[in-house]
């Protein structure tokens, strides 16, 4: 997930893939269930989903049947009278729940990328049911005891790691709690699951309601004719013929702000973004998020921890909130200092133009573009024609992957997709052997969550003989019919970033799904994707994909030099808004007394002020009421992970630069030590083995221009 975009996250319960080796627990499928495509192993290549057969009405029967079967499987494992072994306990748990996980895996992606009222209602209905099912497993004393009794000395390789992983997950869930406290935990988990789903639903409503309607084309001065046409089409589709509608992305700042000439238009768009979920309507999330914060603290207290963050970070690379905050603090001071210098430069331009106003958040991106033009002679409108979406994908992202790893891609128009915007490819290794199916969903929709992300429909597993089926989802603006899809360089970077996650899934080389590919700690998972961002500016790669969509001429060296010189442009702003969000997340989840919580807007302001990140001109990347990552996306206490992973990235990139750059040799080394190991090894050791030393903060400060 790119820092400025994304993220949807699947529930912790359903990070597994879909096995073919599970018993039905004695339950027979009725005739209708036999025809349910969610309850059958797909006959398509690598079990790619039969989207052409899957209907909304299939999900509830599949969930109900899958839950019953999985209950019986778990009961059989827990009540097994034979001596606990890896095979009859851990492995049996690992391969259970086939039908359930298949259905939920597909459902989770659809509710994030192509939802509708029916799916939203099902999501809300089953949130607490799935939470209770999860508790039934991880609070099961018999099952926990069986895992504890397994002698690790008799195991080897991934069998040890998988056993240790499950033992830790049971303990983190509360398997050691007393019976009364387990009941309390179940109640809290159920409430949190329901609230998290409600938050996501409300936020989707807030985002849709927050779209801004303009009366005249002159309101949109500065936008391209294609962008204006797209806004007009969107307004017509929404029932406002003759007007212009601009929708919201999930972030605070909006992608059209750098271009909009009319200051009143910019202010209207920004404020609609900032206040979208605090309007006392059906999209207001403030009451829900406060309830969630309090429940999470109660959960941590049950587990004997001072705060939710202390409980949550136990299985992460950072280990403690203190370690995470120390890293953020080391970067925050120079970042804020640079942001303030950037603000001065912008104010000077405003004053030189006799603007007569003080810089506000809705002005930043518009005037910073002018600063960039003045300092680097670089205009976004100059470079955008060189970034046509399909060309960037096939001659940029795919080309770089072939250069570094030898893999190739072939479009597959025969595979069914869940929306007409989706395209599919088959992936081949350097010997020409087929290795995966890869989907891409490019364009924003009202029924799609904001951001960009990678998901697996099927995870790699040698034990299950499974190859990966992966999807990357984006939120680029869809062009008007017949027009090219031109994207910004930031969007280009997003494509390389998300494909970095895809590489992590493609090169997975594990026995078991639970340890496979991207199933790693939050503060490590972004590292491989951030490394891949650097390929976007690699000279050989850039010249191959940056081709003018009209003239077909490659980007001139003069523009390349300008892009590279401007690489650290606006970094003070970018890093400060990111650190503000990460600190805000940690503040919400580091509270130790329930009485210290305050109304959302008050709490946010005080928290940012406390850590020196309340900078009027630089709003947090995500305002608390629409901070989907931490309230419904699985990143609670984990948004710092982007900065932690970026620090790993800069360390690794410096090593690569010192050893020949993004070459095939270095690509294979990165694949060996990082991309292919999943969570099957000590990741701190794997990182150190790759670059020869522990993570240091200095490379971050240097590469960010601080």
C-alpha cells in the first residue's frame, strides 16, 4: 500500500488461503449448496475465482455452511484423545476451514472494491458472527493446551515456525485468560467487529456524500478538458445534468487541488474532504471511533497491558510503542523544520503575486506546484502526457520486473472478472513456466474503498500445491470514453509500490499459507513494496515506459533530470503529514485511562500539539473521523509501520546503490533474502543478512533530504 493511498485489510481471522484438504465434518451439502460456486474448488487455473458464477445470494449460505463445517473440524482437533503432534494439531488447524476461507476471501475483496447494499448488509450481519467464530478457536483452552504440549525439539524447518506462530496467536488472543475474562473478551471482540464494519459503511457513505458539485466549468479552471469532461459525466450519472461533480479520495488532500485555479473551489473541495465524516449525518463516524478506542483499551487491560498499543505491538518488528515512537520522533523534528521552510517559500510566492492571504491547507498543493516550477522548472502538466496507464504498467512495472527477476506477463481476456474495469494477466518465471494469475482494478468507483492495495485470492503453499492468485486495486480517475488514462508521477510510484507487494506474493516459497508471502508483521510488509518504488526512477526503466501518448516519443533526458532533482521536493510536507497520522494513531491507542479520552476532534488536536505536529498548513494525512486504516483496516497501533518499513527500505536501497543498483544480481539477492522467505525465518536476521547491518535512521534522513 502506498503511503498516500490505500489500504483495505482483511480480518485477522481470514488471512489464510483456500485449501483443498479439509473434511466436511460429516455435514452433507444440499443440492443448492452443491451448486454454490463459493463451496467448490474453482476449476479455473490456480483456483482463480469464478466471478462469472458468483452472485450476492451465494455468500450467506456459503458462510453458514462453512462455519458449521469449521466448527466441527476445530472440535475434532481439540477433543482428539491422541497425544498432540504437529500433524494432528497444528497442521490440522492450518488446513481446516476450506469452504469458509474461500468464501470470505472473495467476499472481503468485493466489499472493498465493488460493494453494494446487499454485500454491506451481509458484512454488518456477519461481523460479530465471524468474531465469535475466531474467539471459539483462539480462546479454546483444549486447543491451546494441545499446541503447548508439542515438543518443538522434535520439529524442524517451517513446522517449528508454524507451531510457534499459532502458540503466540493463541496467547495474544487471550487463551491464558480465566473463563469469566474470556467471556468479557468475546463480548468486546464482537462489539469491535460490528463497530469496525459500521465505521467502514459510514465512511463509504461519507465519501460519497462528500463529493463536491460545481455549477459552471469556470469553477474548474486549471483542469484539463478530459478532467472537466469526466467531472461532467460523473455529475450527469448522479442526476445533476449540466453540472460538474468531483468525488473524494480517502486522503485529506485531493489530487485535483494542485491544478484548480479558483481559490474558492479549492477551499470548498478541501473542506468537504476534511469534514466528510463529522456532519452529524449517516456518514458521521465520531461516536463509533470513540467507542472503539475505549473497547480496545478494555481489551488490553484484560490482557494485563497498560494500553492497546502495548498489547498490539508484541508480534511486530518494533515490539513496543516506545520503540515505534522513538523512530517517529527522530524523523519528525527535521521533517517539521523542512515543512516550515517550504511554507515560507510558498508564502513568498503568494505575496509576490499580491495574493493578500495567508497560506492555508487548500493552497499548499496549488502553490507548491509553482515553487516546483520555479526551483526545478518542472510542471506536472509537462510530464503527465508521458505516463499513460497501460504503458506504465506493461513497459514500466512489468519491464522492471523482467529486468530484476526475469518474470514476464501475458494478458488473459478469457478469465472472468468482478468488474469491467478489471484486467487479468498470467505470470511466467524466467524459464517460461507459468507461476501465477494477476488481476488489476484501476479506477475509482463510488462503491470502492479509497486507497490502493494488494490482496491474495489464493495464497502460495507447497503443502497444498497452490500457486498465487493476486489482485492490485487502485483508485485512479477514470478518463472519459475514448480518452487516454494519463496519471501523475505519484500515481506511477503507487503502481510500482503495489506491484512490490505483488512480487512479495509471487515469490512466496513456503510450505504453509499462514507463513507465506506477505503474511509478515505490519512494520515489515511495506518494505518490499517501497523498495520497488525506486524502479520507477531507474534510468533504463523510466526511458522504457515514459512515452508521450500522442507523439510516441520517449521522455527527454532534460525532463528526467528535472524529475530526479525534484525527488526530495515537498518532502517536509509529505513526511510531516504522514508522521502526524502515525502519531495520531499511536496517541489513540496509547491511552492508559479511559477518562483520558475526549471527543474525537479535541483529542486529535491535543495529541498533535503534544508531539509538535499540529502545523496548520500541513494537516494530517488522515483526519481521525476518516482514518480507515486504524478504525476498520487492521492498522490500529500500526500506521507507524510505513515509516519503519521506509527506514528499512532506505537502508536496503543505499546498499543496492553501493553495489551496482537495481540489477538482476541484486534482484535475485533481494528475492532470496527478503521476497521468498515470507514469515518462515527471523526477519531481523534476514534483513541483516541482506545488507550486513541492523536498521539505522541515518539513511532515511539522507534520502529524504533532511
